[in-house]
C-alpha cells in the first residue's frame, strides 16, 4: 500500500465518505490485512472502520458509525452474486482488536 492514496466518493465529513482502494483487482480484498491498512484509511475515515468486500476485486471502506452503511446493501449483494470470486456479504469492523463481522446484507 506504499504510495497508494484512498480514493473517496466525497470530500465531506468522514461519516458521509466512502473509501475505495485503488490497487489491482486480485489484491483489493486482501488489503484489509496489510499492516499499512490503518495508515491508508485513518487520515480520511478515522479508525476503526467498516469494510464490505463482496468479492476479491471490490472493497468499500466507511467510517465506523457511518449512515452510508444502509445504502451499500444492494451494491454489495449484486457484486457478491455476479462476481466470479465472491467472498462475503458480511460487514466487517476493522480495528486494533482485529477484524470482526458485525452484520450481513441478506442475499
């Protein structure tokens, strides 16, 4: 993740910003395990963050507590169902304590 900047959907406040990770598709989902992940997202979204990774080449990152979470379900489920490499419809909370599933978008 060295030299990578988080792409965002908004320059507004953290709670209304969606982050996207601009790396090659096979590696997007794995970026949440990188030691530099916190350094990538914290300046823009704070820490901890919520992550949706319906397939290996699609990742949304939002601030913990963001109201945007409710709006991601349709896109996450669509990506999960149509991708050749589905992962999960769960929402993951990434923090200093690790990665924990906190919910799931119904398929």
